[in-house]
């Protein structure tokens, strides 16, 4: 996003007729000018950027998603009904499953069939508190996952087992999933298990974190494995293969992984070697600090937003390397794990490992992340929040019959209009904000935003990270389009720690915000610590 220097800012503000005295953001009644030009639409923002991830980890699947067919909790064939309803309400475009680290120990045959399914080892056993176990009951398997996807209307994205599986096992899974009934025995077996119609799964992850829990490989070793896993893969449905990418939040962003993987692939356009997506993981990782999800001060607030915003550099870094091997950029980024990861201490309960308190801070982090993803719409085919329920950056918390949407859910609601819309360039005059972080000072964009256009609706999303100043904001629409109407909604709270609990599930939620239109300009006041979505009718 273009951020003008002080002089440019004052000129732009003066040109906009806004009488303020600005400094390096000690703005009184801090005014902002945001310019958007819908006559120059950019690439489509893939709806899949607003995607999801559920893993057999802690309370994600069992309790979160799956309550069981005999449960008194309202369910659809064992799947928590409220979860389905809420996922539908935000138009969840996809679901990644079964992991995560769990994926490279998962054998899909364990989770099919109506006879008693085996109890198997779960990778996360090693992280369970003493006395608790993580054995996999396999009650929720492939058919249950596909029923969930169908109920939500989400595209399945299946992470296959490379770390402890074989190409044959992967290929059989693809055949079982996609071959028409009456062709392969595997297809007939699927039909006998209740699903005669092929599942038509297109998105296949070829392993997960193959540099770690997915096989401890080097980039070159993984490139070799990748080539073997995909070259004989059945193609009943044109597949979209996602290769394991780097751990973007490591100190050097794992650039070497990207280099050595693509060098090892040699020709990603060769007949039998295609890399459609390259998975980047980026956790805003505070595990080694004292930050937890619930208790933080201003430094903690800004530190999380600042580290979150760093993902933009990581995207650019890896995209540049990918371009060396694939100048036309056939391979897109799939950021299939992103979110905040705090040290423990705020779990929903002992067996809900990696669940954490989710506050307004996480909602703003998600908003800034989405603005970055939108602005890089040319590079990103998909992204998946880690994880959708009961784990890390969740949209939902559920324990038995208790359930709530977190503030992050509201961010997904606010950003929904961007899904599948065309990116519109956005520039802001707001100077950077100098903020305290855990280990000193840092700068954050004074306002973060993105814009998109669908039909005659221009959507502008804006995040004001400041804990102090509201931003009286003018959105100037250039390119000659007439503005007819403006509506705005806001997500904020007086308390930066605000959260939704089982007892107070509506503490943080969306509200309408006043917006005015005059000529080519819409005006809104973006409160401090807030995300706003402005919807403008243009034309
Ligand atoms: O999302 C939790 C874990 O984080 C995933 O299983 C793994 O892929 C990552 O390291």
C-alpha cells in the first residue's frame, strides 16, 4: 500500500480539503484520505483465500466438528449443526483436512467403512497432557469429511500422507475419491460405503510440512518424493496439487526450502510434473514469549499486529524465488496455515491442546492479513486459517453443548464481499504509526486496507490499529465513477481484550457505522482499534 511521506500526506490532505495538522502520526482527530480507483480493476481475489483448516488435533474434530450421531447436541449425521450453519453463513469456500502434522501419519483406509474402525496413533499424542491420550477413533473419516464439505458448500482440500505413506496409498485415495462407480473396484467400494457419486476432489496437498513432521526432508529430497507422488496420480478430475512450502515464520523465512525444492523439481511445466500450488505457512508465533491470548498490554497488542503484517514481506520473498524457476508464475501460493500462536495458558480445557483465547486483537490481525492477501491476489490461490475451531486462530470455540463465535468470525463476515471480487488499487495518505512492541519500537501502517469491486459494489476494508486515535477517513473514488450510496459496518470494542465467551457470546460483534457520500468521496470515522468495511454503490 502506498503510504505518503509527511509532505505528500499534507499535500494530499490539503487537496482533499481536509484541514488538519499532521505529523508522524500524532494526528489530532487523525484524518485519513484513502484513494481507490475502480476503473482500474486488478486480478480476481480468489474466494479460496477465505478458506479453512481442520485437523485431528485436540478438540478440533472431536467435539468441535464431530459430536457423534447419538449426541443430544443438534447435529447433522454426527456433525455439529451450529458449526455447519455458521460456516454456510460466511460462505466458507473450502476445508483443508485431515492435517497438519496429523496428515502424514494418517492412513485413509482407517477412516472408511461401517464396520468397527480401528483406533490408531495420532501424531498429537506427544503433546497431550499427562494422563490424556490422543488415539484416533477414526469415527470422523473421509466420508464424514465429504458430508461436512457438502453440508457447508465448501470445496474439499485433502492433505495426503507423504511422510509415512506411499505413492500407491495416495493414488488409491484419489481413485477411491474420484473414479466413477462401475469402473475401479475402489469406486465400487466407495459406493458400497454410501457414496455412489464420485467426490470430485480437486485440491490435493502432497504432504504437509515435509521439512518437519511430514518427513524431515530437505527441499531436494522432498522434490524427489513430490515427483514420485504426482507423476502416476489418477486424474479423473483435473487435480490441483499443492506442494509443501516453507515455514515462513522462521528467522530466515526458510528461503532455502523454496530454492532447493524448485531446483529439485527442475521443470515444473514438464508433462508429469506440475506444481499448481506451493504451500506457505506463516504463524504469528509468540510461543517463546510471555504473550498469551488473553492477557496483554499495548506492547503485546502492537507486537502481534506488527509481526502479523510481516507476512507481506515473506510472500514477496518467496514469490521472487519462485519467479526464478517459473517466470510466468504458473505456480501460485497456497497459504494453508496462518494465524496467531501464543504460549499456552488459555486453553478451553486440558485435552483441547492449542486452543487459545481469541480477542479483538486477533480479529484485527485477521483483517490486516486479509488485506495483504487481497493486495497480493495475483499470487495467492488459496489460504486457510489455522484452525477454524478450537485451535489457535479460531472462528469458533465449542465444548460439549457450549459454543461461541469468536471475534475472528466477524472479520470473515466483514470481508465476505471481497471473495471472488476484482481487486481495486488503494492508496492511503496516513503516515506510519510508531508503536511500542515487546522489544522496542516498530512501525505499523497507520491504516491497513484493501478494496474490491463486484458488479456495482465497491468494498473498502480498513483497519485502524491505533489504541488511541480514531481516524476521520475520506474515501475518494477516482476514475469518474459516481457514488450513489455508502454503508458501513464496524468491528470494535472499548476494551482491546474483548472476547466472546460461552456466557457472553455477543460481546464483540459487528455494528452499523455512519457513512456519508458527497460527490466522489465517502466519509466514515474509523474508531480506534477497529476494522471497518464500507460498501459503496458506484455507477
Ligand atoms: O496448526 C497446528 C500445526 O502447526 C499443524 O499441524 C502443523 O502443520 C503446523 O506446524
